[in-house]
């Protein structure tokens, strides 16, 4: 019989894989309510205006109310479209996301590129029981939507399950590692030793002024505010000014404690598995950041001036994949203000193998030349003391002799303060190589000790100025694809900078060096 040579008919269907049967998931329906929550601010402003005017709204208020209604309709429609047209799923080897109405966009990220999965919920989202999930991927250090997948918003249980699924499917072998740190009420004593003691008061006052000004109210025209300023001006300033500063410090201290609780309530720092460092914290706005061990490049032990005076310090992780510089500063904090001993212990736990005393004391760091002290002293005298003194002296000669006495008093007080700060900044300078780590320390208002993995240094940059060249000093910058992108060894000897960089990263700059016999 003749052989049948007919071929199977082409159906036009593509090859069906197992991933095609993975169901797509949707966002939580409460996302619509979260989208409309922004109405609280403008409606609150209108309510304040109505109270201030006795319920009589002018034409501008009615126009504002109509604009709010129109925008409400547009935002509701946009939220509905986002909810209906956003789908995601986790297949055997990728995390897929579909979005868009007129322009459909589908992204598929291999699971092995997922570096961290963060859960964030502001007070409104917590009120509705939803949270935002952000999955950072390899190469997302530059920030932006191209470097992460964002789902807004999921229910809290669904977000927790998806986070565990992504980390597990990414290849992490789960087991329990020691807890590095948790919330401790005794750390609250360090809260007043932060910037927010004074800065927070003025920030809140400025925000209140903008709100009142936005609704058409001038704070200076409010009766009790005007009377308070008049009484303050008529009183003995030598007594009321110190009392006002004490009152600001007291209010700022209370605000700093409240802000500390908001940021670090229910705090836990732990290795959630063998390859993931997890940070959970927050009272009203909860935050959960996961950092892959392979993306860790080091730690920063930070000691601001006031906190250092109280024996405290904070810790930040130097890691890639945490977004741009601003996001990195927010998400890299792994320890709130605590005792320096605890901060050093946490640094050792993060670097996994670093002994508790591996961050060296002053005697272990290589000191910098005394010429660096002279540079800091001259910089303070010429950059701060001299301009202010000359300005006050010129104004005193032109306006009133009182400013001449102010200029002399400022110079007498500022010169020793500048010299003390210059000595403190010089004592902070130091660098060293300890095993696989590169240690750098500098700063006076914020003394930072950076412990970097030497293998993470990608390049070196040497910079100087005409004044530093004359002093024989140079600043060497170690470029790292994480954290601040570069960490500077300030004002080290120009004769030792190249040799130090070559010893820290053998083979990286050796071909560019010429050694004189």
C-alpha cells in the first residue's frame, strides 16, 4: 500500500506550556477606597474655612468644592481602571505583571533576579487593611519603576503570602537564624538626641502655617497668637528667650519620642532565612524591608554629634537594589538610635562573621597627617568666623555701634568652638584594612565608620585642590554599586593614597601605577 504522506493540519495555535495554566491574580477591591482617601485634606480645609467664616462660603470655596467633585470622579475612574486592568502571577521561574488600558504592558522578571520584597502600609492603607508590595530586582539600584515591580494594593495576608512565595521561589533555603535586634523601650532615651528636637518643631510650625495660609487665614491675625508675640516683645528678653528655647526643646523632645515610636514600634531585625536580612518596623505606617545577603556590601556605623555625646549610634546597611539615593537612605536603616556597643554588635551580625570588636578603636586606625588638622581649622576660620565677623563689623560701622560689640563677641566665642570642632574632625579621620574589610571613618557633626567588603570596590577616584596639593593631601573615593555609590577617605597623605588603594583592592589600579626606583 502506498505510504500516507499527509502532514498534520496546522491549527494556528502556539505551544501551550504549564505556565499558561497558572491563574492570574487581582488586586484587593479596597484599593478603590484608598485611591479616594486623598479627599480628606481638601474637605478638611473647606471645613476649617467654614468654621473660620461662620459657615459662610464665598464663590471661591464653591468653585473649589466643584473642582474636588470633578477630580473625585476622575480619580475614582482611574482607580477602577487600575483595579480592573492590573493582573499578576508567579510562575515556575518568573513574576509577571500586566497593566494598562489603551497601552497594555506586560513585564516578566525571572525569580532569581528578585533581591528584596518590601511591604509598606501608611495609616490610610492600614485602616483599610491593605499594603503595598515592592519587589526589587537586580540592577534596580538606580531607582525608578524600571527597577522594581509594585503592587498597590493587596490585602495584608495576600501580601505576606506573595512575599514568602517570591523569596522561596527565588531559591532561598529557609531556616531560623539568630535574632539580631528587636524593639527595646530603653532606647527611647536616645530619641531627644536627634535632629528632630529643634528641627521637628520648626517643620511642624511651617506645615501649620502653610495649611492656614492655604485656607486664607493669616496666623499673625489670630488673636491669641498676636497677643503672645506682643507680650514676648514687651518682656525681658534675657529671660524669655532662654525660656522659649527650653519650651521648644521640651516640645521637640516629646515630638522626637513620638516620631521614634512611629518609626520603630514593633521593630525586628533578623535573618528571615539563610539569604535574606529582614527589617520590620512602624506603628501607623508599617514597613518591612528584605535585603538579600548577596547584595550586602557592608555597614555604616553612624554617630551624630548629640547622639555620640550620649553614647549612642545608629546602623545602616550598604546594599544594592534599594532604589535611588533618597529611597536608599530611608530603606537602609537597620538599627534605631541605640548604645554604641549594641550598634557594633548588630554590625557584626549583619556582616556575618565580623567579631563584636572588629570595628576598630582609634588606635587601630591609620591616622592622617597633621596637615589635615590645619586644613580643617583654616576652613572653619575662613569659611565661618571671618565672613560673619566682617559682616557684623561693616553693619556696625554703617548702622549702630552695637553690632561692633556683637562682632567682637561672636569672634571670641566662635574661634575656640571652631578649633574644638576641627580637632574633633581630625581625630575622627582614619582608615584601615582588616581582613576582607575596608574601614573608613570621618566626620564630626556625623561621624561615620564604614566597613566595606573589599571585593565590592569597583573603582578608585583621587581628587585634590590647589590647597590640598600644596599640603600634600588627597581624597580617595572607593566606588561601590550600593549605598551612597562612593565612600571617601578624606585628606590622606598623597604619598600613601595609591599604595593604600592598591593594597585594599589588589590588581584594580596596579597597572596605572609607576613606582619610582
